[in-house]
C-alpha cells in the first residue's frame, strides 16, 4: 500500500511505500495505522487511474483530496486536443524521417563503397578496406 505524508493540510510527500526509517523513527513501515496517522502518514486511494489509449488520450493529475483517514489521489483521463494529436503526428513523422535518412545514408554508403572498389578492380588497383575507404572519403572533403 502507498502512503502520503500530510502536514498542515497539504500532501508534502507523494504517495510511496512507507520508509523503514523516517526522521528519528525506526520501523515506520511496521507501525500501526493509528501511529502512522498521528505522524501524518495516511494511506492513499487512487481513482481514475485505469488504462487508456495514450495515442488518443492524456492522463492529468493526481489531484489530492485529504480525508480523515486517507488521501484520495484522483486522475482525469481526457481526449487529446487536435493540437496535441497534430504534435504527436509531427513527432512520429520526424522520427520516421530520421530513421529513413539513416537507412538511406547507410545504403548509399554501401553502394558507393562497392562501386569505388569495382572501379578500382577495373583499373587494376587493389580494393579498399572499409577503413581505407573512410580515409579516402575524408580526403575528398
């Protein structure tokens, strides 16, 4: 079970497992509910944290409601706005473009390496290793 530390009517430590020691108290995680409440540690009940489609919705929260014997952490799941959906599409397209560019660069490099070595063979020259080819390209720049 998760607990939140409440002081002066505010959640000051987010829901977490109870620590084994806290301030000068050992075995806090084994303390009785009454003692935890005296120290400000209340159990947390979570609402609205069900699964959702992250491609079409966003989860906001939590908003904390402090009750006498517990803290309620409430989440809200809302549909994404058109602007958020457009941003997601743009980010996905940018990732796809980078992957394609990387693949194209890789393919072009391999083709160029093969062509240079074929031309060298036709001229009766020794073919280049990958390392030699990199040096050859650096010399062209």
